[in-house]
């Protein structure tokens, strides 16, 4: 993906200041026309994530330029992400961000608020107006696996290793990953993957529907770029309307889905024949 073009002014932040703040957290955010790229950029620590990572992801979601239709999430270095920063499990925690031992002392409401803020960093990646693609190489552990699951599509390198480590650490996956996992692979396979905390490699990931495509590591960027180009070849508003329909399909009856298709199509036809898009 190429470098950012035209700088944006966002509520007092210039792009340079925002980029500096992200760099301190270990993130990069680049916009090139209709494609935005988020890169976890702490390769020496295998792109381990902290509360600051999740807040920054949420902020990127808030300020995503309107023209963006495809968001690519990838990781610098050999691993997509080794999950939560293990310093969170120490009494000292991550400087300025506390630890699980301090989170454990919060009451339910305060904990829920803290977690909800973190989860916002993942949820926006499912917005109908965009398609998110996780470009995953190497390890995607715990929060790393869940970040990949937060995306609409996963294109993976042949060395990929997904692992839902949380149950092995006495925790549950809580960064919005459980629903997409069950939706993708089914309940039985999701139980198998999570409750054993075993590693899912490329062949299996493709076979069970976790990955749309597996490519050699050197071909990952091109495969993602090609998919982005395919996604950009369709009509922007029709794509968003179709994604809304597809996302709602599982929760609706056939009759409800039929009606939803009609409602979306009526809007499309009006827009098309009014000279819009
Ligand atoms: N947090 C902080 N630092 C980490 C890290 C993590 N999650 N994972 C790796 N690192 C650091 C290592 O400490 C090491 O640092 P130093 O060079 O300073 O010693 C560096 O990154 C490289 O690590 P490795 O040498 O281990 O790299 P590797 O390529 O041989 O192995 C790995 C990669 C298999 C991912 C391995 O690093 C590993 O198992 N990491 C821990 C994974 C883990 O348990 N994550 C937590 C999952 S649970 C979760 O995310 C959600 C939750 O709890 C709620």
C-alpha cells in the first residue's frame, strides 16, 4: 500500500500530530484515496496490544475519512499480533495504563465501561460503509486473533498461526471475537478452537472458513491490494446497502429478509433514477 496523501485536519489534530501519537503507541494509519491502512507497528514486541492500542483504533474509526471504502489491518514484522501486552498481567502493568490486577478491583459498571471503550476499537471495522481486510502473517494470538476476526475478510500468509489463548490464561475472549468466530466456523469448531487454545494453521483456517485466501508470505501485500481493487470496482452505495443486507440476514426470517431487500432496492432505484449513485 502506498503512503498517505493529502493531509487531513481533524478536530484540531493535524495529520502529523496524530501520526506522532500513533507512533508512540506502535500504530500507523495511512490513507491513500479510498483505501486506509492500519499497521500494528511494534514488531520487536510482536505487535503486542495495550489499552492505548484499542483507544487509538477507536479514534481512527472516529476520524476515518468519508471517502475510505476499504480498510486494511496488518502487522509489521513476522507476527500479525501476539495479543495483549503480557505486562498487563504483572502487578506493575503497562506504564500509564494499569494492569489486570487494578482492573480486577473495579466494580462491574466501571469494568464494563473500560472494556466497552476497548471493544469500540474493534467494532467499527464492521461498518457497512467499509470493507475491512485483515492481512495476517505469523502469529495472531488472543487479542491479535480477535482483531483479525473483527475484520470482514482475512487474507493470510501460509505461515499464519491463529490461537485463542485467553482460556489458557484463565480469561475469556472479550474483544468482540466470539460472535464472528462462531458465525464463521460454527459453534462446535469455535468451542474446539477456544477451549483447547490450540493453534489453527493456514490449511485449516482456509478449510473452515476463517481465511478467504492463503498466499505465500511474499505475496500477501499484493493479494490484499488485488482484493481491495476488486472491492472498489463495485458501486459504493450499492456495496454498503448489500453489506447491510448480508449482515442482517442471519438475524432475520426469510420473509423479513425479503422485505429488507425490497426496502434497500427501492432506495437504490430512487437514487439511480434521480441521477445519484
Ligand atoms: N506482550 C509483550 N511482549 C511480547 C508479547 C506479548 N504478548 N509477545 C511477545 N513479546 C515480546 C517478547 O517478550 C520478546 O521481547 P524481548 O525481545 O524483549 O525478549 C519479543 O516480543 C519477541 O518475542 P518472542 O521471542 O517470543 O518471538 P517469537 O516470534 O519467537 O514468538 C509468539 C512469537 C509465539 C507470539 C510468542 O512471543 C508468544 O507466545 N507471545 C505471547 C502470546 C500471548 O500469550 N499473548 C496473550 C494472549 S491473550 C490476549 O491477547 C487477550 C487477553 O488476555 C484478554
